[in-house]
């Protein structure tokens, strides 16, 4: 079996089992990684503002924390939905071992 045929077979299995292409799984992981990077950058900025303790920094800290909360909640919801859907697909295919 050639590498191209093997890759096509893997893609077909993923599509049949999960209902998504392997690229979609990678895109979901990439999105989660980006959300964590943004959240980390927001925490870094909040820490720097806290240390600086400037006149308007309290409001900036509040806005950054709201942005971080939004990013984290959106990423968590997306990841939880993917986990639930892909888990149901594994259960339907009787692939996942029960705990």
C-alpha cells in the first residue's frame, strides 16, 4: 500500500468514525493552542500592569481580565463540544473503552 493510499485510508476512517476530516481535528487543536497563547499573553499583561500600578491601570486590568475570560470560555466551550461529539462517535463505533 502506498503512502498516498494509506493516507486516504486514514482520512476515510476518521471521516467515518468521527464525522470530520483529520485536518478538522488538527484545526481544533490549533485553535485551542492559540486560545491558550492569548490567555497567557493576557495574564502577562495583567501582571505587568499590576506591578506598574499606574493611575489608569485598574481599568486596563479589568478590561484585560474580561478579554481573558471571554477567550478562555470560548475555547473551553469549543473543546468540550468537540470532546463530547468525538466521544459519542467512539462510543457508537464501540471503540472507546469504558472506565
